[in-house]
C-alpha cells in the first residue's frame, strides 16, 4: 500500500523498493490473495512506463485471485488489465475484458467498482471512434459514481464525457454542465485540477461572449 502515496509524490524509486520487498514477503507467505495483491499494485506501478509489463502483472493477479476463489479480486484485476490493454492500443480486446469485469462486479453488487469499469468501457469505445456508445457508457458511469458518492471518479468521468461531446460538437450547455460539476468536486477536494478547469470554463465564456 505504501507504494501508492510514494508514487503520488513522484518518489518512484522508493515505491519500487517497497513493491520489491512486498513481493519477497508475499512469496514467503504462500498466501495466494496476498501474492495477487502485490501483482496488482505492481501493475499500477508499471502502468506509468511499461504497459506490457503492467498487463503481465494484472494477468498474474487475475490468475492468483481465481485460484484462491477470490471473485471480487479477480474482477478488479480484470478491470485494471482492461485499462492497460486500452492504454496499449488494444481497445477492442480491452472491451471484452472490461465487460467481463463489469458483469462480475454487478453480480457481487459492487456498484462503485462496476461504475468505474463502465467509465473505462466508455473510454475504450471512444478510442474505437464509437462516440454514441462512449457517451452512453460515460453518462451511466458518472451517474452511478455520483450515487455511490465516489466523487473523485465522477469528476474524471465528467471531464472525459465533456471532452468527447465537445469534440463531437455536442450541446455546449451540457458540456459546460459536466465541467462545472467536475470543478465543484475538484474545488471541494482541493485538487490542482480545479485551476485547469476554471481556465477552461473561462475560455469558453470568452468564445461564447
């Protein structure tokens, strides 16, 4: 777990050392779920620089969770694998992986994680040029994340939705509404992204004015 805040601080070498230590401890423990967790966190480390290595780590996490009969863990590993496949330029393959993860999470009533997967499905559709499907998935994902009070992820979904609709010359009022809601979330959380969104909305005012 320590690798995550270290990465957020940009201390990647320190994060790598923690993951290497965790891996050694997990192997000694022989606990399949612990080993799977280390693989998942390693995948998130490699997401930054090496999509192929990230995918290998997520597949390992998926296999280990499956062997341990840990269905939720397997579904979450599949979610991260699908995101990595999309990032590596394989959105069609990613969609197949993500849909499987979505079904598994819904079956377990994990609506928050299922909504995150729905957003990733929308992003993959966008990369395939399937705008209508992308907008529909992102709208559904953002609404579900709001219901689940997962506002950080809701904001990310709304910005992605606004980007797609703006590119497709959609309703400017709807685009603005998405960005204003995302700004509200980022300001409440003290996110540095708030300034960026504020500027974007101001530029939009200048254009329409």
